[in-house]
């Protein structure tokens, strides 16, 4: 019998967190199908993953409000949910919201500062104290929900890169910086992942914020025997890129240029309209093509804030390539996905698989989850299909898949 | 030291045949790159395939003209080639054209009848005589070019399906029909493949014409110890489908509808504007999705003749899918490829690999080539990436590929 | 002071009728903006058109249900409305539904027969009786709503064309056919328009059903001193065509091919998946281009039923054209509109302007409304911009427009 | 009998100039159709414009080479021309090239400096001397070609905007700056237009370079009784915008966002990849929408240099709009045009019409040509269709057009 699981979200009331909670509950009650949830596919059936109704939720948030509020706002802006489904979940959502705690925005950069509503998030009583408060919040969650196993997932807005300078070299150096309260190389995402590891929680960095799982933090996670993975969930345009680029490679069609233009209008897009936050994102998206194709090529990844789109991300990619007799040809695609809707089930998937790793006593980076990330830790292979093969092979599903198709 | 290879084309002066000859010669002379040629990728380097300059060409054709004429016409209509490259190859193209022989259009259906120019193609002196003439043409080619190994490739226009009725049940029955001159169940493509096998030639059916490699013909090919493969080269929209559909499957995104609209304006398109010929094609294209996704879905494959496009095939696909919380989303792509330019190198690739099979003494359907076909013989797996894995694994290139990415 | 207006809908519970009623009420209550409503633009401000709150609704319908039911269904399928807006209008919608009467499906063709739910719609007690029942329904509506001026709008599913044969030559012949109950040349839309004219109602044929305003019916409408207009509201892809084609003409860019592919999944689409009903529609859409450009060209208008799209019409057009030095170039567009949402305000617009014509004593075809129709009566000009100029000039708005831009 | 016309190009060997010369000659010889040439439409037939064979060409250029060289390069990169057509014109092109003179790049900015090949272009012997040299070059052209009427057209690369500071206030101030050799507010385009007016030439500024027809230069042109017009030829994406935006306005559909992404790879694109040159361009493109729609909206005009595309400009626009009941919908289009091919005939058109103005004794800005420009002088109306109405009305063609459609 599987233990229940607690998912603790950093940035809980954002689109992804809200959609995850709404979706988990709606599926549990049979109000919607389980589309989008990878771990519900037959290939994962034998793993005895925690059932959705056994998952409880809580998290940190720098803004005010409840899951009902944020779900209602999303409904109004993007029609991502059916209103009647929401209404059925209202009490549930309000109840889960009781488990929210104020997050921290100390040294998160200007763009994130701008969206802080809860003054507690700005309380800067020393980095050590902040870490301890995070730890204490996780412990309260465990008690409140009577749940032992907790996975922390980072869903907060993209932080700016850490300012130039030497990386933090060792756990000891990190300890010293925390005690000294030196914020010059410390972003909030480090405090969260650090606290998570100290509390014995698995950890998923769904954002491109590089601080969360910087080398020293990976070292700490591994030392604490915790499984973790990142960075930056692969949900839309990059997913398509990773699926299509191998086709050009295998056909020996030379890609001359691959231009990608993304437009989105939600809070995430607003944060990314700040150039320093955008840099973290574009770096993460842009490396995929060259690594799959094996040669340098002209690429562009544009991200524009288009408020009217809200969460309905729209991306257009243009691929210019050369074939036999050097003839130039082209392909273009438009992707119209809802970012939170695409991301939310993947967070559930990874939390379930991290939970499994904890139960199995596995620790360190979960390389098998490369298919879910734009910049997967310790994975050089960006070919989506190889990544899926690796995923299925790891969990024993590849043979099953093969068999069913033989 | 590799033996030279003769490629004998059925439908030699069409876009694919012409582009193949022009491209092979242009690459051999260093006038263009080898883009599009899969077997020139490093994964195949160890196979000692026949070098391009060692390949000679000949073929059957129901129309008049030379490779220079058809190349010139293609240049004028689609600008697929650089004119100066063509000019450099003019003598070569005229010389290769000497190896052309009149094909047969007996019982090819009305649409193909309409494009016949050479009255010899209509000569109906009994099916047995036609087969013997084809065999004799191949033998003359061998002599003329002093080449032993010959692969026959079917590049002719799509035939209508064989009229309803029992399939030809055995080689003996086929023999009898040939002797009786009963054309009711015999299309020209059967005569060509039969002659090819009798002459000890490997055989590739690049078209959707099902007669070429119908069960009895596969039985004969295998009995003659010949390698063969088909049907219907996968060059454009279907290629993209086969690359993209697995992405939806792996993400558990439910595809609701996948509409595909193809437009093309060359001779191939003109033949396909005849409904009975079109049926062979659409059947071949449409099965891919359901087999990859594993469930029935609403699909459409439209093919329209748009003369002004000539060979510049343009296809638009719209994919409607459902994700988490049953939210509907969509993706669309436009493919603008030049059909002959995409197809020609694949024919070279497969001729080289068939040649290898002949040298290795392998016979029967070359299942490892599934990635190159819309309706691969004896292959249920339409996932492009699994097909490539199978291809590389067969030729020993997968480990190399893996290693380079580890 | 403007008189109130009654709008009597044929096919009231369809997407267009429902959206019109919901929208008129939602705007009246200030719940949404007046976007999409042309007659609310400043150019029409001086006309003293009936204000939205002064408009009452009723209509014929062959199915069961209420406006609340159909609005709820549309919300569930296409999310065209905000659910909370609907909830606020619920009582109103139920009340308006009281004014619904059973329509007639006699001789409407098989596809329409299939959607009939109300057995009264199949009651065939003679054509004359049916006409009288329609007249009586309109009179009851006038009494119930205490409204004198009524405009009848045809929003019913597209009928098949009238079977071949001589057109009805005179009002007398029509009378005779009605008395004899000869349905061979009479579709329901004729009965409705005839009854409308007899009752002194203006009439708008928003559908491509040609019977509604066939020559003899125009003669009758004019004889009754009634204003009327049709056919087939121009809401989506054809609208874009009519806006874009003049650009190619003015630049002397020769359009070689213009391919249009439409997909839709609502009841309208279902009816159109019946080939004989589709014919009425395609004829209406396809004439626009040649008439604007002034020369014959390769065109295609495809309409496919894609159920998952519901009312979210998606159309892709590909335009292949030739410019200087005969260079071929292309343009493509994807239109993603919601048919009912685009159509509904136009029906309101035209009802208001028909009302104005009635007040002004104008009768016969309202040629000035050509911009709103795919096949406008008595208008050869399909250039959208000339059509708008004509519209504005007629209503005195062009000078205002000109002045503001001088 | 019409006088012959000399067209003197600034930036003669660029794509537009080369395509114009090739096209004018190819049409004159009957090698290609006159597609793309607006003034060959029937509406202009009565104007007695100069026939194409009566037009002679010359111009300034900062690079080396001949029209044959540049045409050959364009053929190789973009296949804009048929090679055999080029071959037939070779002698002609070499002969016209004799009329080329070195241009000036003094104070043209860094990006343009980078493409200068002819050292004469850098000769800075005082602004007055440069102007006199330009005048003398035009006079030699007149003598060489025995042509009196000359129109100067600016086809040179986009200059950066003039640095901040007070505009040149009067012809006298300009004279003083020329004598003093003060280049701080003088770009080369001013020197060319000034020389053109002094020499009695009409002038067309086909580029966004604002100096060419700055207020003081317009004053001078008018004082010299010369006709002129600018700025920035409207050839591609902006043309489509100007054709489509009125549709949204007339339907009262509220445009929320209009994002436009342009990609091009020719020399023009290379210059525009320099941010200061780009600014001139984007300002010119971006004002169109707000002026047509009449309200502020979210817009973006991106221009990216994608070298592999060469002159095959590809633009994608996404239009997000709101209709009835505030429902959001969208439209997107991809424009795949060849910039030079679209621009070249318009330059011919405008040179012919400027020639007509000179013969008629008209001077000052030719407002009637607004349809041809992104930022037309003295025209506030960006609605393409109104602009065409104005054009046709001016030249007496509107009545003809109306009549044919009445």
C-alpha cells in the first residue's frame, strides 16, 4: 500500500500550481479525464505510484489570496477550466488554501519584487532565519496533513541569473554566506531547495532559475540522500522543437535557420518582459537545437509579452532547411497551447516519480526525467524520442511498449 | 573494393528519377553538397556502400525525351536546380538517356494512359512478351554499362488499386495469367517487379501501387533470393506526422482531430486528381496516425491538384488536441517541400542499401527500411523515431550514435 | 422617439440566434462591451436606430428546448460565453423562450429532417395551412410583446438547392402550388419569407438557402412594400477574402491559385457534411474571388466537418500569386473565429437597418447591405471596401468618415 | 508623343534597382509578363505614360560591379529571375552599367560604411563639392542618353535617423551647412535629393531615410517646381496590414494585439540588423495600425536578419481581436514575398507618374501616391483601399472602375 504524498509548491498560487491543484482534485472526483498526465499511461501502471486522491497540497506564496481566487481569475482570463467544475471544487480549494504560507522575495530581483503583495515576503531577518522559517513551514504542513513524504516543487517566477562572480564552492561556503546574511550570490530559490533537502524532501525545479539546483545545491541534495531534478519544464514550443529536430537530422536535411517567436501574456510573461529575467529563459530554450543537430545554426528564440493572450501561449516557428541539390525548403508551425495546462500535469508526474525514488531510496539527479525539462541536469541528449526511450527503459515500460507494438 | 551498381528506374523521366540522376552526378562532381542523402551520414560510414560515382542509371519510360529535357522542364517550372549546374551536366544527361527503353502502360488505367507518348508503351503482344521485353532491357543495360548488380526502383505514377476480386494466390497462378494474357488482375508494376526478380535484381517500390509487391510477388522475390522493400516513399507531410504524433502520445495529450491538406501541381498531382489513383495514395497516408497513437481519431488527408505549385508541394496540417482538465488546444504546420528533391536521395539511399543486402546475400522484405516508407512491408510501427532506431540498430550505427551522445 | 422592434428568428435556438439573444441582453445590461456590433459605430450614430433594450425576440424552431438550454450547451462546447454572464441572464432567457413556436421541416431535405425533435415540425396539413400557422405565430408575437414592427430573420440550417426545373414564374403560380400542396419546388424557407411579407415584416435571409428570396419572392416582398436582403452572412473566411483580394488586384499581382479549407464542427457543419446542403454553401463562397479579380483563376473552397472544433471555425487559405518578372510568391492565413459570435451582431445590425427602412417606407432589396453577405442580392461588387463605402454613403456616414481623415 | 524618361537610381546595384532594370528590359523584349506593374493596369491606360522601352537607366553606387554581376548574384541567391532570361539580357545589362557613377557614403553611418567598396564613395572634399559632383553625374547621364526628363529614385540602404538636434530651418541654413562642410545634420540622402532638385529632376524616396525629404528639402523641391514623394515603399507585410486592418474596423471587431515578425536576409536586412538603422524602419512600419483603427493597441514590428532567406522575405503576423460578447478570436498570416520583386515595379510606376507630373507642370508632394508608401508625405489615411480610391480618382480611373462594376 502506497504512502500518501505531500506536494509543497513554491509559488503556489501561480497558473501552474493552481491548475495542478484544480486538476488533481477534478480527476479524483471524476469530473474530467486524466489527459495530459503521463504517469497515468499504461507504461507506468506497474509502478504503484501514489493515487491522485492520496496527494495533499500546500506551499509558499508571496501574493495574497486562495486557490479559489486564482482559479477564478484564470477562468475569467483564459477559460482554462469549466466554471461548473470550479464551483464543485470551491470548498476544497478554500480548504487547501489554509495550508499556504508567505514565501520570501529577498534578493529575487526587481520584477518579482513588483508582484509581492504579502509584506511578510519582504521580511529580511537574516538568510538563516528565512531558511528556518521555510523548514518550519514544511514541518507544519506534514503535521497538518499527517503526511510523511513531501516533494517540494519550484513553480515560482523566473529569477534573474546570479550576478557574475565565482560560484559558491562548497556547502561550508554556503553555510557561511547564510550566517553572514550575504545575499550577493543567493537567490530565494536556493533557500527553498536548501530547506527542502534539510527537511528530507525530494525536489523538482520546474523553472529556469539556475540557483535552485546550482552545483553546490546538488551536492547538498545528494549528501542528504534526496532525489531531485531540473531545470525548466518543457511544455510547448521547445517540446515541439525537440520532437521535430531529429527528423531533419535523420533525413540529413541541413537546417539553415530556425526562428522561434513566443508570445504570452500571463504573470510569467510579465516577469519575462524584464530583460534580466528573460535571459535565464532564453538560454534554456536555445541550446536544444544545436545539441540535437550536431552543428551550429542560425537560431532565434523571441519571447514577447502580449497581455491579451493571457496564458494562451502562441508560438510560431520557421524552419529553413536545405535538401538534395542544395534546394532550400521550409516548414513553419504555430503552437497554441495553454502553458499552465501543459505544465501542471508534468509537475504531478514528476512529484509522483520523485516520491517513488524516495521510497526506493534513490538519490541525486533523476536523469531519467530529461524528457520533461528544457535544460535537464546531467543530460546531453535533447532528442525528445531518445529521452522518452530513456524514461521508459528506466521504469521498465519500454519492453511493454515494444511488445504491444511487435 | 565495392562493385559498381546499376539503378534501373521504372518511370525514369519523372521528377524523382530526373532529380536522382542530376543529383548523383552533381554530387559526384562536387557541384553541390550531399544534403538529403541519408546514407552519407557518419552512422553509415562503416558499411562500405557503393560510392556515388560508381552508380550508373537506366530505365523504362512511357514518354519521349531525355534527362536533359526533363531536367530543363523541372528547372523552368520549379527552379529545383541551379541552371548552371544543369548546363555542366548536359552531356552526361544526354548520354545516360541513351539507356532508356520504352515502358509498358498495358492496363495501367486511364490517367496513366493519358500521359503515354511512346506508342511502344501501348504494345500489347501478350503479358509474357512484355515481361520478356523488360527482362531483355535489363540485360542490355547490364551489358551496356558492364555492371552486374542492378536494383530496380519503381518511380512510375501511382496506379489505381487492383479491381476487386481474389488476389493472385500463387506463383503458378500468376504464370498462368501471364500466359493467358489475362490483365484483369495485373497492373504494369507487377510485370516490372516480376521481371526484376527473374533477372536477379533487388527491388524498391517507391510508389503506393500495391501490385508491385503484392503477396505473391513477395513470395517470388523471396524465392529468387532477392531483397526488396516498399511501399510509398515517406517524403513530406507524412514524415512530419510520423515525427510529431509520438510527442502527443508520450505526453498523454489526446488528439481529437488531425486534418491534413496537401496541394501539389506536378504530373504526380495530375495523376492523383483522378479519384481512382488517389485512393491508393490516401489509404497509404492515412493509417499512420491511428497506429502511432493507439486509438481511433478523426483524420482527413486531402490531396488537391494545384497546377501553379508544380512540384513545390505545400501541405497544411491542423492538430486539435485535449490536455489536462480536458482543455482543448491546437497546433498547425505548413510544410513547403519539393517532392522530387525530398524523394530522390531516399531512392539512392535505398538502392545502395539494397545493393548491400544483395552483396550480403540477404533476401525478402528489408524491414529495417521502414523509416523510408508510408506503408512499410511487415512493419506495424509508424513512429518515425522507433523506425530510425531500428534502421541504425540494423546497420550498427545506433551504438555509434549513442556513444557520440553519451 | 424610436418604436420598439421585434426580431422573429427562423431557427431561433441555433448558435446565431442564441448568441444574438444572449448578446443583446448582455449588452443592454452592461455586462459586456458592444464589440462586433457595426451599427453601434459612430458612423451610424445619427440614424436613431432602435436601442438594444427596445428589441424583443421570438421565433420558430424545429427542436425542443429553451435559450437557456442552447446557451448552456454552447458554453459547454465552445466557451463562447462567460458562464457568470449566462447565469445572470438565465431568467431572461427562459422568459424569451416562451415566445418560441414550432417551425416546419416539410420538404427541408434529409439532413434537416434528422435534427427535428418537435413532431409538430413534421405536421404536413397542406402548404397553405403551414403558411397560415406561421402568420398566426407572428401575430401572436406582436400581441404578446406589444410590438408593431417585426423583422423576420432566417437563421435556419442550409437547405439543399431546389431540384432542377423551371423556377416559379409568378406570385399566382406560387399561390397555386400552395393550394395544391405541391412541394416539389417549395422549401420551408419560402413559406417563412412568404408569411413574413404577408404579415408586413421586413426580411433578412442570413443563410445560403436560395428559396427564401428567389425571384418570385422578391417580387412579392416588393409588392408588399417590404424591405429585404440576402443571401448568406459574410462572417469569416469569405470576409477576409473580400478584404484581401482587392490588394492583389490593385498591385497587379496575378493570383494563380487561391485554396481555402474550412473546418467546423457545430450543427451547421453537420448539416453541411451532407453533400447536397454543402452545394448551396460552396456556390455562395466561391464566386467572390473571380468577381473581384476580374479573371478566372484556380480556386477551391473546402468545408469539412470536424466535430471537436464545435463552433470554433478554423480556416486556412493559401494564395499563390505571380509578381514582377513572373516570380511566384505566396501568402497564407489561418482564421480562427467563432461563427455564431461573428454572425450574431450582424443579424442585429441588419434587423435595425431593416427596421429603419420600414420606418422610412423603403422597400425592395437593400443593396446597401452588400458588405454583410456572401451573395448579396443585386450587387456585383464583392470588394469589401467598395461595399463599405456604399454602406456608409447610403447612411450618410462616409462624409463624416472622410472629414475625420482629411 | 511621349518624351523618353531617364531613371537615375541612388543605390543602383541593390536588389530593387537591379530587378527594376532587368524587369523593364525583359518586359520590353516580351520575355516576361507585366505582372506587378500597376501603371500597366487598364485604369491608367489613358494617361499616355512613357512606354517601358523608352526608359533609360543610370545611377550612383558605392559598390563595384555591373548590373550583370548583381543580377547574377540575385539569381544565385534567391532565384528571383530565370537564368535564361538573364542570359538574353547580358549585353544590355553590361551596357547600362556604363552609366553608373560612384556614390557618396559621407556621414552615412557605420553599417553603410561597411558595404562601401569604391574608395571614391568615401571622398570627402566638402559637401558642396559632393553635391556638384552628383549634379554633374546627372548631367552626363542626360547627355549620354540624350534624355531631358530625369526622375531620381532613392533605393539606397536605410540610413540612421539624423542625430537629435534642431532641424535645418531654411534653405539658407542648408546652404550654409553645405559651404561649411558641417555633416552633423546632413546624411547623403539629402545631398542626392538636393542635387536632383537643382538639376530639375523629380524625386522619389523609396527608403525610410528621413533626410531625403525632410521639411526643408520639400521646401526646396517645391521652390524648384519639382514633383516628389516618399517615404518607404509599401511592399509586403505593411501592405497586407493596410489591406486587412480596415476589415476589423468596419466590423467593429476590437483588435487587442497585432504582432508582426519579419525575417529577411539580403543586404537590406544586414543593414537593418544594425539597431540605429532599424529604428528608421520600425517607426515607419508601426504607425499604420493605430491610424487605421483609431485607437491605441498593442503592436510589435520585429525585423530579424536571417541570412539564409536572402531576399525571400518571410513575415508572420498574429492578430488577436475581440468580438461580440467580448469573445477573443485570432487570425494569423504568413507572407512569403520577394522584396525586390515586389518593390521594383512600384519604382517604375512612380517614376512614370512623376514623369507625368513633370510634363503636366505639377510640383510638390504627390499625395495621390500614398498607396505606395509606408509613411506617405502629407497623408494621414493609411487605409489601403481609401488610398487606392484616391489614386484612381486623381488619375481619372475611378469612374472607369466604377462604371465597369455598376
